[in-house]
C-alpha cells in the first residue's frame, strides 16, 4: 500500500515538473520561432570565408536550428500527437523555403534545406523524449 502511494506521489510530482517545463517553453517558443523566421527570410548576404566555414555548413545550421525548434515545440506542447508535430514543422520548413524563393531578396529555395530541417526537427523531438524518459 505504501509503495502505491509513493508511486502516485511520484507521478504527480513528475506531471507537475513537466507542466513547469511546458510553461517555460511556451514562453520561449514564440520568441525563438519569430527570430528563426526573421533569420530564414532576411535578405541574403555575401559571406566572407572564415576558418570555420566548410562546404555544407548551411545544412549543419539548418539541422541545428530546427533541432532547437523541434525541441522547444515538443517541450511547449508535450501532449501533441507526433503526426501533428511533424506536419506543423514540415509545413513551416516548406513555407520558409518557398518564401525565400518568392521574395527575391538574394535567397533561394533548396530541397536539401527541407531535408535538413526535417532531420533537425526529428533530432529535437528525440532529444526531448530521451530527456523526459531519463529525468522524469
């Protein structure tokens, strides 16, 4: 009986902790999403060559920024179905690429960017699920 009560209290504490995390990320997500939209749609600039630049760095950046977006999104809305999560992020990735092409501000649409965005959001989702499983 004591074990059952302890399990119930632990589940309640876990739920409360996840609710706190969700509240925090529900405030972070719109700020990050707005910043990301600005960065993805701002006029293109001529990049200087730096020591850390390499061929394909833009794909690495797409993976990492969408991993953060995926993590923030699932942390803000932990009860959303995976299919809805995936559709929302994928639509956003497609729209930003289409807008880059249509706005004519020195940016272009690349299908590999959408692939990198998709991989990134899946990485962010997976990291969140692993962390929840391990710590909550």
